[in-house]
């Protein structure tokens, strides 16, 4: 099941990221005083400061952070303490080069950046365990500390590992999974291209091969191995910290990155989950936001929905406050006036009860000198500082929202096996990427909000039944256990919608010798005898559905409905004109819709209409596409967020009287919201 988190904030809380090791001690007290003036009450520290605690191997010094933590207590500032394992010190990597990660060609990634270690080096595991143990034993009882962050952005920047230690650990992972080489060879289909293994030592993590044609089944298991390695590294630290942590303090980590089962990591190791939200990436100088079709910064709402699937009431450890950029990449403009508040309120609307801005002051040295914080190099108060102050006033005005529930009209079903397979299989990637963007756009622009539900080993029927409709866009890899759970959901009255290219692989990514959609056919009541990518040499394919023409993009299943299955739409062109394009099959009290294409804005909106889930808040508000509308609910109180991502004002209509919480005024009827504006209402019932 989706785990209940072990820690929740009891009020909406604002923080920032601070690095006392970067600044003269003379600045510390003034910095903390100024933070308090803005409403900041929590800071995150120490996640890159190994040398401040262990400057030489086996030599531990605590004075630096003792002094700073005592000052935090004096100033009544709370602290999240980060373990320093994302940046091993020079003495460590020089003496023990085996701790370093490597490129696929074997070249070591040397000291000087970050995240240059590998999870599976026994030496690194031992030294990390020791420094975490020493930090936790010494600092955990300090009254200023309220939480611990493990590492920093696990699997960020690098989610592939090619050290010798990784190959050793990969073999052990495979032994546990398969037991014998015979079973591994069968699972990986190693008879193809004469890849059969006769000894475990012949197996390595991925290595360079001609035309990048790596065995896809090996590749999928490699990603699973990376996920397990990262989770084990996190769990090792969490178990140490738990021995020392004060009652009420929490363990977390930040970010959601690739090749990692974040749901399982949260269950195993964390009390609450945090994310790092940087919507300004949408406006980076390597992007074309004026001609993009992904809704730019608004697409971070999908990222936040992903985080909500892990932890319903999460924190933002790093919330955008200034323009981003390293000296080597990621140049981007400063947030425009209002965008800092917009993006932070976007996080709150989607479930964040803690907002920590990155960072307090822009660093004056190092690779991140262009990753701007609240304050700039000159240390003067500026418009960002004033906007943070104003955001805090807004945050406290909506404090009733804390721990409220996001109201979703439907859910998107996902699982890690299929997510990871998109990294392995370009066909799967193209189809899945198109549908993820299409469903998101349709949901956003029609104000039809969704949750994301990951199918996991311990998923239960109750994880699904809270939603009347599930979109499981392209479950390429499918198991009997998942089919059984989905069937139970449908039989009790739910609606399942799947797209093309579903059910044709087993859980190792091998194609099954079954009529498509494979094990799902008993639910869909369909047979796919022919299929094709849509051809760039032909007109765009469409289907006739409920007196509409809907696009059928990217890939088409030419569907044969089986007995008892209704055709809802037929193809209007291409060589399969007149064949079924969308079907409906009754299963128990529910139904399964099979769309023979990927999902885009237009065909998904048509499905919303057909399924009667479109725009569930229309009795409360009528808003343009350019606004995001979100409802949260707690103890019978309904809260409506309206977020304007545009550089010009928008108009919308409130259908019922509401209280605008920022200034406690009553509002109804026609309203306006300025450029990048936000408003939060409480509905008057």
C-alpha cells in the first residue's frame, strides 16, 4: 500500500538552506536575525561539510557546528542537519580511489565535483557509516535540531555506476535474483547475439558496446540494481541516525531522481519526503519557452503530483528563489516579480507543508556562483527578500490548509518496471512520453486534477478504489498479480483506461507470445492483430468519437473487439480506416476502455467528457485555461487555489461566495488576478 508518512508538520512552515562554512562567522548572527524577520524558522545545513567534522581520516572535530548550533538555539532557529556523504573529502578519494564512480568506459570521476562516489564500495560504506555515526551521536541531542537529511539529491546528476565494486555487487544482486546462470541466461535471452554466460565473473555492469545495443533485459536488471544500491545506502544511514534521534525529530532526504524506487526508499528509511522544486528550468537559455508545448513552469505541477504519490504531505527542501546556473551549465533568468511566490504556492497547493528556499545568500565562490539565493553577493535586502517576507504573510494566512487533502478527479497509474523500461526501449519511451505530456496538458487546461498511484508489491485495492477512473497509459510490462488487482478494482465499479502498446512484455522485458494486449486482454476484451507507428508520410490519423474527430497520434493498435466489447470510436483514415480505435468492455460493475493510440490533450479531454470527470470544481469557479485551479479539503473546509502562470492578468468567475484568505475579504462573481498572481479562497458553505 502507499505508506502513511511518519511525520507531518502541524503548521505551514518556511525555511531556507544555509552554509555557515561559506561565510565569515561575523555574518552568522545577523543572517539568523534577518531570516527571522522574513518568517524563516528552519534552516538546512551541513550536507556538503564532511571536512568540517572529519578533516583527516579518523580525526573528528565538532567545534565548528557546535558553535553554530548553539547560536541557532540562542536565536530560536531550528535546524535540519545533513549527512555529508554527497561530497567525500580529498583525503578520502586520494587514499581510496576505489570509492570513486566511473564512466562507462572505466575512466574514474575524480575529486572536485560532487556525487563522484559509488554506493557499493565497501570502503566508502564503512567511512560513510562512521562519519554519520559520529555526527548523529554528537549532534542529534542538540535542542536546535529538528530533522536529518540523508545525503543530498540521491541519484541526481549521475544515476549510472560503473566502478569495479558495482560489478561485484551486481553479480551478487543477480545471484540472489536468479540463483543459477541457467535461469539468468533464460531471463536475459542471452542466446541472442551469442551472449550466453558460463561464469558469474563474466557479467559486468553495463559496458560500451557497438551501436549502443546493450541487452535490454540486462539493462532493466541493471536499473533495478542501481535502485537497490541507492536504497541500501540511504537505509544504512537512516538506521544509524535512528539510534540517536530525539523523539519528534524526523529523517528525510531531498529530490526525486532516476533509477530509484523512491516509494520503497521512503517506506524503508524516511519519516517524511522532501523535493527540490526549480520551475525556472523551464526558462533556461537552452529552452524555447515561447514555442514549447509542455506548459513550461506549470509542468512542475506534475512533478509535485509524483511527490504526493510518495508522501501526501511533503516538504520542499529547495524552493526556487533566484535565477539558476553553474559556471558550466544551466543558465537561466531571474524569477520575475511574483514568480517566487507563484512557484512556492504551487508547491503548497500540491501538498507541501514546508517550504525552504534555496538559498539564503548566493555563494561568492565555487561552481554554483550563479545559483542565486534570496540575497545576492552584496548582502543587501532586495525584491526577492521582500517577496519572501510577503510570501510568509500569505503562508500564515492560509495555515488552515496544512495537512489538507488534495482533491483529485482521477488517478494516473504507474509502476517502476514500466518507468525504467522506457530508459531501455526507445519504442516504449516515445509512446509513454507522449501520453504523459498529453494527459497532463488535458488535465491542467480543463481543470481536471489527478493523483498518481504507483503499483507496488504491497499495493492494495483501497489504494485504487478512492478514484472513479484510472489511466494506466501503457503498461507494457504486466504481471498476473497486477492484472488481478486491476480486475478487482474494475469489478467493484471502477473504470480503467489503457492506451496502445500495452501488455506485450513480461516483467523481464521479454515479449510474450500472446495476442496483444497480452494478460490485459481478459480485461480489455480486445485483440490487436495489427499495429504501427503513425507514418510521417501520411496525414495525421484521427478517429470518429461521439460526433467528434479525435487525434490518434504516435502509434496505433488496430483493435478487434471480442464478444461483449463495444466499439466507441473508429479510425477515420489510413489503411485501417473503419476499424475500432476505442472500445469499452464491461467487467463486473466497471468497465475498461482501450484507446488504440497515445493520449494527447484532445483525445484525453474527449475521454474526460465521456467519463463525466471533467472540471469537477465548475460549481465553484469558472477559470481560463491559463490558470491552474486546485482544491484542498480538511475537516469539511474547502480551499481553492488559483494560480496564474501568465505575464498578464487573467479574469475568472467565482460561482459561490468565498473568503480570500490573504486579506480575509469576501469575494464572489467576476475577479481578476495579476501577472504571476496567486489567491487562496475558503468556500463559504
